[in-house]
């Protein structure tokens, strides 16, 4: 299974403060990520079968998001959301809860985003 990990740069160096500041820029986190139009006879690189032709462009589905809650690199808290069929699980230290959809704050607090190739 191919996993794509996207690291969102949430901390930017501030020369005036001589420290890193957290950015809360909203980043669109799509549930499905399609990588363009199919190209004819593009070799397939998965399943260790380089001779197979690809069925089309690779498509990835969001499977997990790690969020940083806090204002600095020196402090904060991490929470993970993991996709299961029909729902999401929220992992917050020893607490695991069920959510039906990703909360809106993922767009501002998402730090690591994981996609699985379908």
C-alpha cells in the first residue's frame, strides 16, 4: 500500500523575534487527491510490477491527519484523526473518540497529512 505523507510547514522563522512563530494559515485538505490526467502506457510502479500499465492517474484518499494545538514549537499538544469505514477516530493521548467528519480546525492546525493510494 502506497502512503503519501505531506508535511505542512506551520512554523516560520521571525528574525525580529529570533524565534519561530506558528502560522495558522488555512490549508485545504481534500478528502480525495487526483494527480492529473492519465498518460498513455505509463509504467506502473506499485506491486513490484514495473511492466504493468497504469489504469490512470494515481488517486489518493485522506486516511489520517495529525494536528498541532498550541502556539509555539516548544509547547503544544498533538491530536491525530484516523479514517475508518464511515467514520473518523480522534486519538488524543489515552482518549479515543468517534467523529463523523473531520473538524474545521484541521485546515488551520493540520501538521502532517497522510493519503493512501487507491
